[in-house]
């Protein structure tokens, strides 16, 4: 289900109707998803038996083809890259694939497995043909933890990739795609995930330093499987607040901005995740879409957020490792929109508006404002 809480929706909830801007703002969509591309088995050993495998990776490609996102960023794109991308070849261009995990084609010293690392990072970027990416840089994390335990992060070279992106209009932005250190459920349950938390904190700090060292007039978007919760990891203090304290930019998490009224979960809060369908919007995901607007430069604004729990299934089973997390952005600061008039919503009658804030006479694709006598409910009509 798509949720939108932009300026117009805010205005409606306060009892005012906003008019559309005179000029249509440029929009682009972005999605991040862990495609769970580890092999189902290596030789006779089961590795990722419940993963999507070859057929499931084709279905993920079909899903992406249907959704038609402008920018796609994936994690764990290891052994089924061709299956994942074959249906996208006509409409997208691709980042360099870093390779697979397995025995064939790899030189492995079986007597010293503790020293072996596969050279791949599992990260990938796909962008529509009209979009240009002029530079892609791959950076490994300085610290990680776990080779044959703690989710096996050190079996591959995890890190981040940085993309210089130019939209069809010429607007430029930077995108970071990454996969951070994971924790196993057992280690978390038994309180043995301290080294994983330390590794993730180091990675957040490394990411922050890289962003600040190159922050200019272009907005920055951070996406990926960050394996992080606000109530478990120090994202707010060590990354978001640390960047904002420099005065060089503002930092927003799309989920927090559009679904949580800008209120971040506190470090002492209980983790509410999205395993329960009832928590699909209130629950936090390990994946994030965070964006940074430079103090002096181009601004972007998140206007929609989606966690596709229904469409990303086959035979009732999730296709990849996590549900796709997507957002739509407009280029330019939407806060400059004019207010046309004050509109009372106390008549207990439904009100329909399109996504530009214009009132409609009947249901249509857009925002449905329902006054139920207690508070105003916003829904999205697809």
C-alpha cells in the first residue's frame, strides 16, 4: 500500500486545501531490495536452500520490469545475476557485477579457509536508459565481523557503492548503495551481537565521513540493506545528527518523515519490525532510504513511500530476503506551494483530492480524506 504524507496531505489534515504548483515538478522513483542471491547449495552442501534460486530471481526481474522504477539498487546479487537482469536489458543500464559465491571459478585454499574471502560485494545498480551514471566507486568497509558465525559477513567484501547520477532533465544527485554488517537472530537473542553492533557503528561513521568529505551542491540518497534499527543502532546520533550539526545539510529518513511524523524511534524503544502485516507501516525495516539536502544546492523532497508486501510474493512466499522499499522524490523544495483557501473538514463527509492537492468530485487515484468525528484519516486510492 502506498502512503503519501507530503505538504498537500499535511495541509489537508490541518483543514486547508493546497493548490498545485504552476509548473509540474520533476519526479523520480527509487527502490532498494535484497534479492537473496546466495546459491541454494555449493556442491552437495545446502547454503541458502530457501532462497529464490534461479527461477525466483527471474520472478524478481519480472517484478522490477512491471514496477518500472527509475533507479533500482540491489544487495546480495551474487549467483543469479543473469536471471535477475535478463528482462531488464532493454530498459535499463547496469552497474558492474562483482561476481558470485561458490567453488567453480574460484581459487580456494581449503586448508586455510579462515583466510578466504570472495571478492564480490553483491551490490548493484540499475537505471533507466534516459538516466546517466557517469561514475561508480566501490569501497569496502574498514571493519566487519564474522566469518563462519555472526551471519558470515566476512565471507564476502561488503561495503558501499557511490553513483554520480544525472536525471533526464540534467539534475544531478549522488546515490550510495550498501550492505552493512548483519546479526544472527540467535546472537541477538543471547545477547552476543555486540561485535556486530560495533561493526555497524564503524560502518555508519565511515559512511558519514565519506559523504561529508565530498558533499557539494548535489543532494545525496543513501539506500540499502543497512541491518540497522533506530532503537538498536546509533543511527540518529552518530549519522543523522552528526551530519546536521555541521550545518552543511539536512538529513531525512523517508519512512520517518512520511510515516512517523518525523519522530525517530528512541534508543530505548522496543523494536517494532514489519514481520507482522499489521505493522507494515508503523514497523521499521532493516532497509532504509535516507536523503541529504545540501545547505547550498539542489533540493529534493520525498513525496511517497512504499513497502510492497503484497506484490512481492510467489505462492505466498516472499521473493527475496526483504520486501522492496521504494520512494518517489520531487526535485525542488515543495514547501513553496501556495495556499488557496481554508476548507473545513468537519462536515463528516468524505473528501477526495488528487496527489497535487486539488479537490475532486468523486473517487479517483489520489488521497482520500475521511473525517470520522474523532480525527482525520488519510488513505491512498490506487
